[in-house]
C-alpha cells in the first residue's frame, strides 16, 4: 500500500510525515512546483516525482492536497494520464468539497473519498497535530471499506458523513476554528482598550478558555455556561453595555449579539425565571440594534 501525494503544501507535508511515523509507506510527491515537491520529499524521506504519470505508477493511494479550487483539475490531470486503474484510491482532504469532485477518477473505476481531519494545520511541521485528529470520511460504502485498512493502521477515530451534509459540516468547522479565533481576538481587543497588552492578555485568559472547554466536555454546553446571563443578572449586563458605550462603542454590537445566543443557551437549562429572561432580552436587543 504505497501512498503518494499530489500537492506539497503544509497539509500534504504534515500528513505525509504523520503517515510515515505510523509505519505507512510513502511513494512520494508530485507538485507543479518541483522545488516544493523536492523539499517535501526530502523532509518525508520519500521521492520527488516529476510528472503525474510517475506519481500514478508508483502509488496505490493518492491524496490530492492542493488548494480546494484546484482539486477537481488535479484529479482530471491524474485521470488524463491513462494510467489510473480500479485498484487505485484517490482522496482529497478538503472539509468543504464532496468526493464528487473526483468524478473523473471514479468514472475510471477508482475508489474516491474525501477525508478531512478536524484540526487546524498551521505549518508543514504540524504532523503531531494529527495524533488527536478525528477524520470525517465521505464517499460510497465500497470506497470506505477499501480505505479501512489505512484508517485502522492510523488508529485515529473517524466518522462517516453524507455528501449533502458537507457544507454544514464545514460551516461548523469554521465556527469552531476561524470564528473562535475571531472571538478570542475580539476579547483581547477589549483588554487592549483598557491598557492590557494582547500577548499578556492571552496568557492571562488561556486558563479561563481551557477550563471552559473542560467544563463543556464534562457537563455539556448548557450546564457549563456561567456568568451574569446564566444567573439572570440583568444589571451587570447593562453595566457592560454602558461601559462599551462610553469606552469602546465598536465592541457593543458584538457583545450583545453573542449575549443573545448565550441567553438562548441559558434558557435551555440554567435560567428559568421568565422575568429575568425578558429583562435580559430587552437589554441585549437594544444594544444589538444600536451601534452607539
């Protein structure tokens, strides 16, 4: 079971290294940038292929790890070699795209899947990030069965999803990663507005973030929610909004928008008092509708 890569970016490099660390055999890398393929091949102790034909001839499984917009074209380039056979398996690692973008290979009898690791890969040296990754697999049952030896060899947990759910799955992934990054930056900007350096601020709030994640894992989001909205403390929330009005008006709308969601979450478990819910709803709605 020789595994090759089309695309030598950070995901392909880091995942290739992770595979080799798990005892799987890499055939090598092909990229339109020969320099990138050569560098990645050296880093992963595999080969640099100078053509897609070489990649196909030397690989049983091919991961297409180009940018999302290039995956379909890359698959067509591999298919046009005339060398793909039903024994080949082609996968891409996009969270957004379904396996249907590999149709040109599927039409030749190849197994085709999408296999997305639910992690953030920051650079080509991030192989260790894959150790805790859960993979989300999408494709037909026969293709999933064919790739199962690789999945079992890796030992990572994995989950099957339907192609029609791929867009919502990826939207959720963006919320967990990209929007979480934006949320933390927003909070750090509030601290910065009162004279707390962002770097120091992050070190200070990291234990709060990590303990919150631990509470969600242990008790679920409804019971993990704490703070003034969970308590129904309308006066504290009003004081927050007043402070934004006076010191940082650009932050108020975001605070109120997130507060409205927190209120809906609180109403599912911790906050049962209808009067308090009504007061908080009025305060947060007013703040969200007026940018200050």
